[in-house]
C-alpha cells in the first residue's frame, strides 16, 4: 500500500469543472447532499458560475472540498480504501482529507468548511491584503526580505515555490524588487490566508467545532502543520482550526511522502496543482490528476498496480 491520495486547496477551481461529474447520477446526488450540508448552491457554482464568483472564499472553499469528497468516492470504488497508504490535504483540502480518513463525517466536514470560508472572507475584508507566489528564490534570502517588508510566508509548497502574504503595498514592493533569480506572481485571492490576518477566522471556526463528533483516523493522515502523521481525530481537528492562521508546510508533507516510500500519488478533483508540485518536488513519482470521471480508471490502475507490487 504505497499510493497516497491528496486533496487540493483554494485556487484549484475553474468555471464549469463539475459538469462532467454531474453527468453521472451517483455523483450528482452526492454533490446535492454535500451542498445541503454546507448550505451553498454547489451545482450552480460548479457549472455556470463565472471565475469571479467562484473565487469568493465563501464559495470556493466548500466547492473545492465537495469536489474532492465526491471524487474520492469514485477513486476508492471496489474496496480500494484498504489499499492506499494514506491521505493528506493542502490547506482547505485538509477537510476533505479528514472526511476521507473518517475523522469527520461528510456533513460535518461540509458544515465546518462553509463556516471556515465565510470566516476567512470576513477576516480578509478587515484589511487590504493579498498573496503572491514566489518562484525560484533562495529561501533564506526570501524570508529575510519578507521580514523587511512585514510580509509572512503562507504556503511552503516545495519545488522552489513559496506563497507569501500581507499588505498589498508590501507585496507590490516585493514584486518590484524580488530576490535574485526569482519571479513574484500576484495571486487572485481575497486576503492574506494562513497568516496573523486570519486570527478572527480561527476563533469562529473553533467555536463551530464545539460539539462536533470526531473519530480517530481509519487510514493514515498527515498534517500541513509539519508533515507528520496524526493518530488522534481530536488532535487533527485542533490542527485544522489553527491552520487557518499558520503556514501550510506542503514541502515537509512531500518530504514525508518520500521518506515513507510513497510510490504513487493521486490528486482529487479539482486536480492539477498538487500533481504539478509533486513533479517538481518528488521527481519521477507516478501521479494521476482526477479532473473528471474519465480519470478514475487511471487512478484505479495506479492503486491496483502499487498495492500488488
């Protein structure tokens, strides 16, 4: 069992990406149940809403997590749940991972992620902040430059990519004078996620978790906090809350995959970003990006092949 399943984070959504899934009744019914739990009209947002609409944090987060949960059901068809090495999520994808590992039931995961999306959107509205991807910088030099500008590292994505966040004028200054040999690319997000600017969202999400039933994971799961495996469902839920205002360490998560001998990676819908990072940070690792139901056969083949090896 050496294939890991990963769930993407915000920014992976594109207009109309759920249309192929809704063509199959089992996925359409599953999405409707997830939408009811979240209180968000996911059919519309996954099919006809435009890019600006689904960029809204309060919409994007439940939309992405729902897509990952329903595509996971397809990936694990045929008893394959017992033949994977584990699961991890990037940022908001950790809610899909929690549902996949049995820590949260799907309805609870969707209710919590809907609260998270609204709380982060409200926190972002308190100050004019944003995020930029920095590619190709020396990490020590970049972190020193961030200190000078009052910016924070938000996503350590590995493969030479680090996402930074903070005040818009400071981000503009970084883009104007980037570290040697690097590129700074502004991201189309509403605020400085995974930084101190999200403190109010942490408290709202923590309040929403009170009384939520959790169970210990039934498959191995790793946290974005430091890439370590988590055996306690209660501990994982607390990490989910704190992660809103702390950096995503996808770099150390990939390092853990390498150290534990992972031999294949499957990214759930809306897939692409994490497979791209794996191609740079885990060179040569076989990957499958599950963008549509047509990709499920390749995911099944990878699980079957690696579990039989």
